């Protein structure tokens, strides 16, 4: 039987620097990124609730729709990057 090979944290970090998937996974796993995505979810929900009010001017509705489109785009990119980095 061969002896178990232990890798140091320096070796692991060196390997992860070479692998862009691991770098992206590590970046997306940071608590600040998680909090920002959750905040974006809450913002999107809040804007959708506000957008149901009929008394708002049409310009406000258009602005909310534009911001929501940006949120959906960010969600799609974040989802793709999480899928890609986990593979």
C-alpha cells in the first residue's frame, strides 16, 4: 500500500490559480457575493410588487421594467457561471 499523499494549502491554492473554474467557484462562494445576489433578489421582488401599483406614472413603470431586465440578466449570468464552475 502506498502512503497517503497530503497536499498543503499552498499547493491547493497554486492549483486553483491555474484552473479558471475553481477561481470562479471560489469567487462566487464568497459571502459578500452571496449577500449581493440575495440583495438583488429582494430588490427584484420589491420592484415587482411596486410595479403592480396602477397609480404610478408610466415612466416609473418603464424604469422598473428596465431595472428588472438588468436583474434578470445578472441572474442568468450568475446561474451560468455557477453551473460552469461546478462542472
